[in-house]
C-alpha cells in the first residue's frame, strides 16, 4: 500500500506553504463539493481515498480541516500568491 499524499490536517501557517501549493487542486475540489452540498463522506472517499466506514472520525476531521484551509486560501492565503517573489 502506498502512503497517502495527505496529512490528517494541513499545516496551519500564516502564509501559503509547500503543502498548500501541492494541494491547490484538492482545495478547489473541496470548495466545489461544499458549494454543491455534497456529503462529506462521499467527498472524503473520492478526494482522499479514505474508507470512511472504517474510521469516520479521522475521515471527518481530515475533510473538515482541509476544507477550512481551502476556505482560508480564498479569504487570506491567496494574497501571498500575488506578492512578487524574491529572486
């Protein structure tokens, strides 16, 4: 079995971090699913590849923490992406 590319919770930093950058597409999928009213169980199964029935608490926490980080990206984190990068 291969190791999951997802942590149980994304690292919470004041700026966009490498984990965020690696998971932009995941964040967009979570935001789209939330907007459509998709059931978190189905989203956790599809997006994270989790067996929700085997560990529902972990699956819920993983879904909710990543969705919260995705929302943070839309409210605050994106600003850091617009800043010029030092070379």
